[in-house]
């Protein structure tokens, strides 16, 4: 069962231990995703069983941190994410926090990374992967592996 079923993010108190657990999970997810991109070109990677549907739905979305986090942007993304809360479109932990690179041209880093909900991550990274914008990660990893052999 998803943690999001137990926590009302709108009204949850800010518990330090809970924040630490969310942060650990977000960093683990970030590391796993980067490792996947090093082993397989993003353009060949599927993140969910609903990638095509999420991409089509996202095409109306913007990737601007300020717009994502202002009142209108939050409401727009909330509605976007709720489409994946239950039923045939259900994505586990759809509203769980995770890390997103601001640009597909950079690695994860303190200044290059923002905190978003999982559906924002999926929408943006699926679009980047389909456009081949993350393929450089695989290519760089392959070159580095070739130098070591």
C-alpha cells in the first residue's frame, strides 16, 4: 500500500524524521534512475506502463520551476497528478517527492536539482527520454567504461 494513502500532504505536520525518510527515498530513486540511464539510452527506457499516456497528457505542461511552484502551477500539477491516483491509470506513489534535474544537459547536483512530485518527474523525464535528451548519459558512461578496459 502506498504511503500517500496514509498521509494527507496538504494537512500533514512537518515531522523532521518523516522529512528525512522522504529525502532518503528521493535520493535512492535519483541514484537508481541515473544508473539506469548509464546502462540504457533514455530513448529506449520505459519508466512506467503508462509512458505513452503520461507523455500525451503532459504535452500541455510546462517545465519552469517558478511556474510549477506558484499557486496556479501547483493547482495545474495537482490536477495532472490526481489523474494517476487510482483506477486503470494508477501509478504507485504518484505524489511522492523525488529529485529532478533542472536541465537534461546536466548531472544531478545541488544547484541543478529540484524537488518535485513523482508524476512531475515521470512526465518530464519521459518527454526528455523520448526526445533523446538523456542519451548522452549512456554515451558518456560507455566511453568511460571503454577507457577502463
